[in-house]
C-alpha cells in the first residue's frame, strides 16, 4: 500500500478532518489527536484495538506482580525461599513493565492511524491508508485552483515518497 501524504497546514486548522477512519475506511465513532492534527477520526475496529491493547498493557504490567505474589504466598516454605520468589517476581515485574511500555507505544493515536509527521512538520504521512480514506481526503482538499497555490498546498497524494517542498 502506498502512503498518503497530507499537508499539516490543512489538518491543524481542522479544514481537512475526514469522517472515516484512515486505517479501515469505516465511519468515525471516536476522535483523538494524531501528531499535530486534533480531532482525528477512528472507527469501531480501532476502538476495539485500542481497548485490547490497553488491556494487554495492564495485564503485562500487573500480571507478573499478582502471579508472583500469589505464588510466593502459596508456595514459600521459609524466608529464604520467599526472598527467592520475590526476587524473581521483581524481575518479572520489570520485564512486564517494559512489555507494557512497548504495547503502550503501539497504542498511541499516531500508531493507530499509522501516521508520521515529517521532520520539517510540513506533512503527515499515513502508511497504508484505506482507499476510502484517501478518496475522502482528496475530496476534502480538492484540486488546487491555480499553479501558485498548488506549489504551497498540494492535494493529498498517494505516492511512495513524500512530496518534496
């Protein structure tokens, strides 16, 4: 899938806010900020993914503590064995927190939309945007009325590279 490149100037002002999800092309059911664009639409499938990732992150963060504490309480025969179980539990908790952090990074609005802002902040590139979303962005932005404006605010394009400025 080709990336979709959209000028950030239109997204920041709110003039180019589509009604469909970038990832699935389905109608929006909730909105979040994506990069510098506020009020970005996400569909029901994205909401399910977001909640599933939040649940997975919570399980990764708290699961090792609960399991380790439970095992220590249930199976430690003496203080030495309890300390050993607790050391393993502490290590597992740190690993769980690291995993939760990685899952959290996958759950940001930008990651859900597969959006990345270019270093100069002039463009937002949507990787693998749905064709319905691309069509709506092209409809919203529309063709530039003259070549002078086209040089400054080009329409959304589907290309393998961001449009150079």
